[in-house]
C-alpha cells in the first residue's frame, strides 16, 4: 500500500515592515531561520505581492499624479479618485469594463483584473494617500530573489509572487500567481493515462495558481502579517516556467 501523499505549508512570523530598497531575500532568509525552517531546492517559496512591490519602490503618492481627461471621465462614471484611475490607466493595456465602484482592465502584463491590481490596503497613507502598484516584472523579481536566496542559504527553492484576484463568474478573491521562477506556471497533462489507461485529451492544470491559492490561506488578507509561505512536498515535475503561461491568448478568449 502506498504511503499517503503529504503537502506541508509553513508561514513563518515576518515582523518586518518592508521599505523601498530593502534586501527582501535577506529578510525572508532571516524569518525562515528564526522559525527553524531550512529551505531546500525542491521547496516552493510563495511571497505576497505587497512585500515585493514595497521593496521595489512601487509606491506612488497620489498628490504626485495628474489625472488625464480619460481618467476624469472614468472617475465620474465609477465614483473613484481620478488620480487613482490615472494610475490604473497607466498600468493597463485597455479597459475591459467599468461601472460604479469597479474598473476591469487588461493589465500591461496581460492579466484581466480589477483596478490594475493597484491597492491601498496595508500601505501607509501619507501626504493625501498612497497607492501600491504591482511589480514591474514579477517573473524577473522572482528570479532575482531566488538567486539571492541561493547565495544566502545555499538552496534555490522555486519562488512565486501571488496576489488576491477576482475571477469571472465566481464570487470572492483567490490567491493567484503573478510571477514565477523555478517552477511551471501551467502543467500539461495531455497524453498521460487516467486510471483506465485512457490518455488525457485536454487536461492542463494551473499549477502555480493552485500553489498560490493554498499559500494564500495562511497569508490571510488583513493584519495577519505572514506574507511568506514555504511549501514542501509538491510532486509535480519541475521546470523553469513563467506567469505568462497562465494567461489565455486573446485569440482563444471566447468572452472578450
């Protein structure tokens, strides 16, 4: 009889208020060590987007933003701050939908999401308001953190950056991968046999999103202060993928 399959997730205490320019990998390594967690090459380290964006200086003071006429128009339609809307537009390829209280856009990274992922929660509000943008290149951020961790700890676990995103036709947000290094985004199982030896025809698993959702349960959404999760026991084949694998190409989008 085969032993049970096991997946473990540990969210160490992370008492750091991350600031622009911080050595985020060093802070992560310190938090892991303080909690008795020793990273391994076959682990996956999942990071909340906010700490990466803060370390990379993706904070914008709203008082420094001048709204365009389009931003003012959308602000009147949605009831949002025109300066915040201007940031949304600057981070987006196009506006997909807009109504009172929400703007759905296609982000410059290809994701379709609300408000271009721009957030003001868990961000110090000074000088009339501050907004936090997504990392400029989340895959590159993951790769850099992974390389730095290898130098600091001797291990190079896969690294993912996750954010809480809404989904079409489903209520509630869920942890979603927006950056990846050292792991696949999409797991293509087509051709593998099922229990009855029938080859799978269409099965592609959103591997990174499944890991992100599991880690998000420990991270929480409010004042939990646990933005780092070490995942161990994932058995899927490893390769170096990217978050773009999870984005459906426009020509395959039946609902645009």
